[in-house]
C-alpha cells in the first residue's frame, strides 16, 4: 500500500483540484493550498472510501471554528497524515 502521504496528497489533488506537485507535508491545506471547508468535507469522504476509516474532518473543522484547537493541529498535511495513521492503527 502506498505511504499515507501519497494517498492523502493524491486525494487532495483529485478531490480539491490542487496540483499534486504543490502538495508537500508542510502545506497548510487552507492557507497554502486554498482548500475551503466544503472541499475538506469531500476530502474526508474520499479518504474514507480509499482507506476504510472515518476521518473526522467535520469535527476538526468545528473545533477550529470554536477555537478549541489550532488549525495547524489538523490541517497541515503531515499532521493530517499522522492522524490518519493513528485512525488506521486503531481500526485494526
């Protein structure tokens, strides 16, 4: 199976119409890649389809909106990949 980063980056490129080569681990999905909240929700569904685990992007968006968590916690690509890895381990 491809590395989590490759799966996530390919899903971002396809779902959010971002050039694949623009996506690096340090990218902030919102400020660097221009992804909006609706695209993030679509990304969550795409990752769920590809990986078989629910990625709670809606919950994370709410936490950022309510200022209980920093956007960087979830929306830097590398941090998202780490969260996805943890969800995959928990699902085993």
